[in-house]
C-alpha cells in the first residue's frame, strides 16, 4: 500500500458514519474536523462550523439534562452515549444518538473527542406512536360509563397493579374536575385477581373521590375475590358495596323515589 494515510482519509470522508472531532484543550471545545456525513446530516458546510462549539445544533426543545451529561463526560474525559434532540441548519429537529469518546494522542500529549452521530428520528417517532397507541388502549380498558345524571360506572377488567391504578386515576381525574360525577360505581365483576397492591389502589381511589366530594360504591366482588380478601385480612366494610351493578342501581332508584 503506497499511501495508507490517503486511503484512511478517503474512507473517513466517504463512510456512512457521521462524526466530528473536537479539541477540549482549546477554549469552548471547538470542532477541528467534520466529515462529509456531518454536512449531509445537518446541512452545515464544514467551513461554517470549523472552530465552533457544537451548541449551534441545540434548539428550543433540546433537553438540558442531555447537555449536562455531555458536559460532564467532556470534563471527566469519559465516553458517553446519549439521545439528544438537535436541529439542522434549516431548523428541522432531529433525534441524534450521540456517542462521544476521548482519544489520547501520545505524540501530542493531549486528548481529543470524537463524536459519532446517528439520526434516529424515525425510530423515536415510531416509539412515540406506539406509546400513544398503548395509552389509548389503556384508556379504553378503563372506560367511564355514565348511567344517569351524576352517576358513572368504572368497570375494572383483568388485573390491577400500580401502573393500572395510575391509569385509572388519570382517567377519572379529568372527569372529576368537570364536576359531572357525584357518585362512581367501581365494578369488580370482571376483576380476575386481588392482592395487597390492588386493594391499596382501590382504597386510594376511594380517598381521592372523597376529597373531591364524590361517593364511591364497589360492586361485583365475586366469591373468589371475597375469599381471597379474607385470606389477606382485607376489610371492605368501610366501603359501600353491592353484589352487582344492578343491585346498586336498584338501591339508588329506591333512594331517589323515597326522596322525591
């Protein structure tokens, strides 16, 4: 090989990798090299960015936490991988998977930083769509069903864990803020299992409703769930309970007729 260095330089220029080199020994850690891929990704000509700090890639929604991680890694001369929202020259935001590595050159007795970048915008957008879809599915799994003025039913289907309790609270709170609910019937007839976490969640929901001036009724405690609660020494006696939604509604109708 006659000119190995020339070949290396050509490879660095034409590789699909996007990378820059900065000099942390100079004030403001400026860029001293950027390959063609960096210009293709960001839209900046190399002449525009040489000698500048990479902060020109930052924008309105760039998270300070990610920037702090980068600063600390440079300060400590440590490698780092971080996802950060950057901006192209035309203002288009893009998600950047940034890997930075300190490189020590013995011949110069100093460190440089190599920053390898990858546009992961499509991946992040897909993740956000999936998260939004899952959130929608979760909300559909905890529907609030109005049955009469001021009364709604919350059917609980499947299991309850801490995450499910959070979903239920997130679902109920906005409706409580509207002031349209005076009584919430929590129906457990589709509830498959109960444990301490689920029970705590039900009582916490009851406390939240009480603070909002909303009465909670629990229905549908199956014999299997009732036996499990006794084994766990769980006492539902402080809650108003009925065997079914139908029984609860009949009781409400009777009460309304008596007050009429």
